[in-house]
């Protein structure tokens, strides 16, 4: 298991990515890892609403987390709703769209109006939608800046304007197309 290679006794959160071969194919192994104390929590990444339904119907331990790309351009409302229905925490990876969305004109306008950076606006958008968010940066100043998102809130109008950037039509799928 990965814990041995990492030199730790327990992994906080162990995820199965990409439900290749079916949503439940690897889940029994994750359940065993949790039952044996090797993983504190287990979850999934890039699972659609149908994949979540399948895992929850067929297993004893539901996923704690579904890690999916969420940002205003990838606002998968139906998938977020499915996570909520199943009490699975939705975790947003790539909130900046690997940097592409920091330069978006709508995001930049809202950031100027709020006196914040575009990155802070994108992170705050995630929080206000109830998402756990993972922001990647290798720059100390940006890491510090990204942590300064709790002292403000986006207005309902700002949230609606950002929500309107969605390019997924609010899908319940985690990916627009699979790679496998």
C-alpha cells in the first residue's frame, strides 16, 4: 500500500481516481484499507452522480469525498447536488483552471470591485458553494494571499455572474469526456 512507501502508518484520505472498469471495481480494496486502519477516510475522484449512486448502493462504507474540478467555468451544479444528497463532501481541485481563469475578465472585474485578487475571488466562490478547495501554488506570497479569503464574501450578484461562466451546463458528470 502507499502508506508503506510514504513511511507512515496511516493515510488521512485515500482516493480512487477515474472509475475505469466500473465505479465499484476498486472500492472493496479501499474499504479493507480503512477497516485495517491504513486509511482514516476513503473517497473518490472524478466520479459522476451515477458513479456515486453505484458505489453507495453496492458498498458498506460511502465515500467521504468526491474530488472533482470545480471553478466558475466548471460549475457542475447537478454533481454538487448529488454529493450533497449522498452526504459526500465535494472537493474542488484546479480552482484556478491551472491559472487560466485568474485572467478571466469577469473574475478580474469582481476582484477589482471587492479589492481582492482574482485568485481570492475564485477560492471564495468555491467556499461559498460549500466546496472544500485545493489551491496549488509554489510561491510563498501567493500561498499567504490565498489564505486571506475569510474576511470577505461575494455578493449574490457576484456569485450569479461567476456561476454564469459555467461551460458544463450544470452537468452531473465529473468529466466532459473520459480518457479511458
